[in-house]
């Protein structure tokens, strides 16, 4: 495992200097799930939620969150991301919605945190819009599933089914 780059020689927290790194196209894909009561999932699928279109609101929230990640996570660099996309997949067998965020830029540092933040806030938005129907919803399995670019190159989670692997 690599050393912690956000600590200096004295153990003080610091923002990593990325000024010497090459600018490359960097992309990260993250996903997470919101598990809910079957009736809540049906309301979302049928667009019958009182507060409005749940998924479009969550999509906007996720994109906004990706753009604001550096304001939320102390050592993240403010980034000029060039793409943030949020997709939703209904999974009726598990009474859930899978959220997938793809974030990219050409820059000196990766966008993993932006993709993870986008998924998290999209999930929280789904919860917020539907909590009057189902306070027991669970936001889970928020994780990075792939990244590309930079010195470390391409990485993909090993346990992602072939039909869900993004092309990065």
C-alpha cells in the first residue's frame, strides 16, 4: 500500500502539490444503491411522488455535488470538470435504484472523489424526496468502480458484472 500523501513529514495534514503532474484525460465512475420498499420504487418509476420528478432532481443534485466536492472535502483540489453524468437503473428484484456517476476532466489530479460525491448526493436526494413514503430507505454500496488517466493508469473493480462495466 502507498504512503499517505496528505501528511507531511511531521504528520500534519496538507493538500498534495499536483503542479508537477502531467495533464491527462482522467475519468472516474462510481456507483451506489438506494434500497426501498417496493411501493416507493413503483412511485418513483411511475413519477407519482408528490415532490416531483425524483430522478431528474437527483441527477441535478449529483452534478452540482460533483462540481462542489472541493467545498465539502477538505483536501480535495478545486477542479474544472468537463463532464459529470448521472444515470439511474431500476433494479426491481432488489427494490432498489442503482446510481452511476461518471466524471471527467483533463487535468493534473483524478476525479474519483467527485464521482463518489455525485453518487452520494444523488442518493440523499432520492431519500429526501421520498422520505414521507419510506423512512427506512438505505443508501449503500457507494464505491468507485473504475478510473482512468494519470500516472497510475486504468483501474477497475474486479467484482463488477460484465454488463455493468463502464468503458473508461
